[in-house]
């Protein structure tokens, strides 16, 4: 199947890597600076040392709000930039699987989950689709917020079929 090409281009981005994280940054036309990060996701695997390095936690957020007063309400280039970064990371790290935990700090975790899932599903037939086969799982979990309250959020597992522990990640995460 031929991948559809997007008429909207993503922002240019830079990245830095260390033994602990890979961080991408980009700046929107309105001056917002976003960070997209991939860090060790071992905390989701019960500390099993066999999995260390094979699962990464993915996330993104604004890291600087020095923007103009005319901030567009929806900047589609943000979506395409995050998808481009996700594709690049996955294509260069085919032995890892990715976990995205929807931020629950402001009670908008379900909206974040729906938005990310729509973005990822939209990439299926586009130039932003990763080159490796991926199965997506949405796993609802209970977490404790900063006030000690239990809240529900989603964990999205992007399970790369090329990951050495692919089946074990899914079994472990779905067993709770």
C-alpha cells in the first residue's frame, strides 16, 4: 500500500541523547517550544532486569511558553512533528517497545488518550507510519495523583513486533 503524503509539513527539530534519555525539541510558528522525550520505561515492568532498555516511555509537552499573543488554537504541524519524531525514533530503535502514559495532572487524561490515538491511527496510511510492524494496545490503569487520590488514565503500548521481549511485554501489561 502506498503511503499518503501530507500537504502540511512538520516543524524542523533537533535531538540530544544520553544513556538515560533521548529528547527532541521544536519551536512552533507562535514561539512555543515543545519537548518530546523517550526515557527508560522499566518502572512499568516490575523491575525485571531482563527487560532493561527494551521498553521506553514516550511523552511530550511544552517546555517554554514564550510565545506571541496570537497563538493558533490548533496547530496541525505539532501533530505532524510529533508523528515524524515518533517514526524516526521507532525506525532507529526497532528492538524497543514504546509506552505512552497519558498525563493525568489536570484531569484531561482521557482527552489526551483519544487525541494521541487519533494521531497515531491517522499515521497508518501516511509518510509518518513507522517502517516496523506495530500493534497498539490501550490499557486503562489506576494511578495515584499528587493529592493521594486514585485516578484513571490510559497507558498506550506501541508494541514493536521486532522487539526481543514483544510478547512478554504485552502479557505482563495486560495481566494486571
